[in-house]
């Protein structure tokens, strides 16, 4: 029995080292990691266990291992299972990692006492602005119990003032097409970024596949975007070598998927096919399309979008 099991594993591994096997995934692949809390406020010494889940490419919830880390352990630490412990006053991000390109984060604020500023929340319309338009945003400052604190000085800022500027009262002025994030800070505590988009986003980028790691891949990939709707299209000249568990990623890396977005299982090793891009994903953040062997972590091909 052991001999047969070893032979099976060897054959399966060979699917990502040069032979053509039927494309049968070992299990549903993770597509999205979700930490339910997008922000969290704790008093020094307190602890809190995060809630989290993993969604597969078909939208179903699946099990999987999470790896958590803190960007500043001097402010807050995190243990296996998502147990966050507040160490000292300040803010840091806790990151949860599932697999390449599948991760999420939560902003953790640590305060000294319950009456201190614990959360800064921007409120307002998130729909697109046109160049020359203005929009008034408001801010709510809360303590750790959710009670509003009045009379607290705040400071507004824009991550890209050339796209949209914001004044001291939260009035946003749209200046040029693009994206920016508005942030408010009160007594050293910053809000989550508030996204602002100026102009109607309409774009098309395309590229040609080439093989990686000894595999063959060819043909054209076209990324089309119209406002919040975007799709990735493989044209009829697309071809790639077969293998187990092949998935399609948008990626910031030319030959890897770290920081990328899983668009789902490869539909066919040849011919025209289309992949929807989630509305939460900004295609402008990614310059590469990767054909990725999920079970063994091997890229089969890449296309540069230009």
C-alpha cells in the first residue's frame, strides 16, 4: 500500500515539473482572507481574539491555516489563533496571511484609558467625483466605549493632493483624474483611509504570455476596466501547458504571486476565456498576469500588462 501511495505522490509532483496531467485541483483554493474587524481599539494590557475566515474561488468558506504578525510588537502583539494583546499606546497593523496573494489586515489602536481617543471615523459619500467638484466629509471621534468625544482638534490629509485636496474642515476638492485616500488624525490616532476617486475610470492594458520554469505559455491577455467593472480576457490565441491546480492571478510581481489577487481556476488550457475582477480590487495596482500551479507553488507563465 505504501508503494502505491509513494507512486501516486511522485506522479502528482511531476505535474509541476514538466509532464502534462489532467488539471484536477487537490482542494478548493483560497481566494480571499477576511478579518471581520477592520479596526480595533484596546486599552494597554487588554487582549482580543480576532474573527476571520477564508473564502474559496467559488465563494464557499473553507478551512486553512493563518499566520499572523504585528508590524510593531512594541504596540501590539499577536499569537496563533489571532489573539491580539495591547502592549503600549500607539497604532499598528496586524496582518493575517493564508497563502500567496491571500491576506488581510486590521488597524489596532492602543490607548491608556477608556476616555482617550480610541477611534477616528470618516463619514461621507464614496461615489466618484468629477474634476472641479467638491464634497464635504465629516469625522466622528470616539472613546473605547463608542461614545463621541467633542471639541477634539483634528487634522485632515490627502495621500495625493494632486488628485484631490482636503481643507481643515473636511471639504474635498477634486483636481485631476485618479485615486487618493483621505485620513484624519486626532491626538495621534489616525482613521482608516477613506478612498476618493476622481473621474470615470476607463482603461485597457494588454500583454503576451511567456513560459516560466520550463513550461510553455503563449497568447494575449487583455485587462479591460470601465469604472468599477473590470475583467481579464484571454484571447483565442492563448495556450498553456497543463498541470494540477492551475489558477490565474493578477500580481505586482513578474514571476510570483505575493501580494496578488486570485481570480480563480484556469478555465481552459487554450482558447478565449474571461475572468471577472472583484469590485474591491484596483486593477491599476497590478502589472502582471500569472498562471500559477497552486498545489506546488510554481508559476507556469506570465504576461506583462502595458
